[in-house]
């Protein structure tokens, strides 16, 4: 199975027998996939046949490829897997339509239509680095990302810039004990003069001397 073109997918384990370990499916998927964004499993009962299905929604958050056709088989039950490319929140909502959720971990996909623009941008701007910021912008605001990519990139460069190192001036020590001819008052003034010299050097390095 390949999720190269769609790192999200929905699966259905149909006609589950009574002895199937329902509670173990979520942990099984979690262990099988490894790192993931979101996993949920929910039960759908079929009153006409007396059996039930388990629908799962998976977001790996990355390219996921396996050549094992039975990679997601659980207790010898083979699921029907479909990639989810658009409107992932609809696939998630469908998998939970009976509200009998038996497993859920991670960050669920949100319906942008139910969120205000400010909420969406607040989520985008909470990204921890530039790459994550642009990824979230493309996912949640694809049109704005295409139309205003240069502006978004400039903002990301500013927001996630490396903090400049604070200037540390050289350490200056005044040893007045070697000059006994200094009067007491003059000797006490020497450290103040040294400090003013250090401040002047600092301003010169910053380029704001005279400000």
C-alpha cells in the first residue's frame, strides 16, 4: 500500500467476528505506523446482518509506503483502504458517524468552514519553525499561500530569524594602587571614566554613536 500521494487514508474492517479485539485495533495501527498525526477508530453496527464494521481514519503526516499487501491486517481481518486527498475532515467525520469511538489520538483535521479566519491564522502562526509555518499555511490556506507566497515567506523569514548575539564589551579593570600620586577623589573617578569609554565603544560597534 502506498500513501505517497496522500499521507491520509480511511480503512474499513468489515464483518468483524464477535471475538475480534476491538480495543486492540487502535494500538495495533499506532504501533504499525509509528509516527503519526492522527488516528481514530469507530464502530458501525449493521442491524440487518447482526455484524459490525470498524472504520479508521489515519493521517501519517508523511509519505508512507509498504509493499506488504497485508500490512494492516489485524487478527487476520483485511481492511479496505482508500487514500484521502481532499477534505480530510469529511473522511474523519464519516468514520465516526455512529459516534462509537473506541480509539482516538493526535490532532484531528478541522473543517476550515467552521473556523473563523483569525482562528485559522492563529493556528498557522503558532508553528514552531519556518517549515512548519509554510506547511500549515499551505494546508489550511492553500489559496492565500499561492497568491501571497512571497509575503508569507518574508514574514516567516522575519518571525523565525535567528536571534542576533548580544554584544559583550571587553572587561576593563583599573588598578589605581600602582599610582599612589592619584588623589583619593581622582582614583575613585577612574572606574567611571573606564565605564564611559566602554559605553562609547559599544555605541560605535552598534553604529548609533551620537544618538
